[in-house]
C-alpha cells in the first residue's frame, strides 16, 4: 500500500525534476503500482513507456479498449508488450450498459448529435477510465500543448479530484512541451514500436490523432491535428474531446 500522499508539496518536489525520463522513474519508484501510464497507442505514450524502462522501472501501463480500436492499435500493444516484457491492462466498457445504449440509440448513435457522441464516449472511454483511476494515485498521460487549442495550456502537473470521495489524484504530463517531430526522432533513435497508421500518408493526408476506427479519419495538409476526430462535427464551434481530459465545474 502506497503511503506517499498526493499534496502540493509533492508536486513542488517533482517540479524540480526537469528530465522526463528521470521524472517518470522517480514517480514509479515512489508510487509503484499506484502509478500508471495511460496510452491510446500514440507517440507520447510509447515514448513514456520506453523512458520508464530506461529509468530502471517496470511501469504499470493501461489503455481504454473501447472495443472499436483500429487493428493496428492492438498490433502495437502486442509489440510493446513483447519488447518491454510487460502487460498492458486493457480496460473495457461495461457490457450491460453498452448493450442498453445500442438497443436504445443504435450502434452508430455518434452520427446523430454531439450529445450522443459524448454519451457513447462516456460509456466506452470515461467510465472505464474512472475504474482504472480508482486504483491509482498518479496518472501519467500523453497530453501535449501542441495537440489542440484546448490543450495549449495543459499543465505538467495537476492535482484533480477523483471519484465520489473527491480523492486527490496527481495527473502528470511528462512530455507536455514536446513536439511531434521530437517524439518521432526519439522513437527512431531508440527503436520504439509505433502505430503503423502514424506512418501512413497519401497525397499529404495523414493520421496524427487516433481513436475509435469509425470516429477517426486522416487529416489534410492544412487541417488541425484533431480535425479527423468526429469529422462530421467540424462545422460546430467548440473543442472536440472524448471526455477523458475535460474538467467539470464540480471538479474545479
């Protein structure tokens, strides 16, 4: 049982650690299995896994398996498990709630409205994520400031309230200030397994943000990074998020 409290004093001590690899290693040494890297298979997540192993720790790693991921995503998880001799915890949605949602709204409800898309994401992503966070004191995420306007002000460290009991949980974005180019360079130099679709390109169209197979499309040469997510809502105002990294008013 971890006895390290999640406090502002803890954050202050960790803020002094500038090197992300050293930081990740320090977090796992302090918190053990009460810390975990959450990854959807994008570059930031695989780099964090590699850094953790290089820091001399065996990290706990999880992903939210919506049951709608690309085949290439599952292939990547297999490659990561093999290379780093670890098991990626695949957290799936509640089957009864999923069945009820599909029965009431149809399998492709996310095309109907933004509200139904968010409802689908809530059952497939947010609720499973809440379950895994209940087992953690530290959540290492792949959020980066260059991913979207909404994420431009993402802090490196943030204490959030977790669950009904409002338990403090430390959310850490070790690579928040890294660029896509820097991540790709790191992966190439260190032979880190990467998602095959992140190397896919046709006439300037490419993938830079990956989610569920139906809700993710390539982006064009002049489109924003997340334009390919829920593309049918691009004309609407506001930022497109699945809900995992949205702070609700009662959490502020």
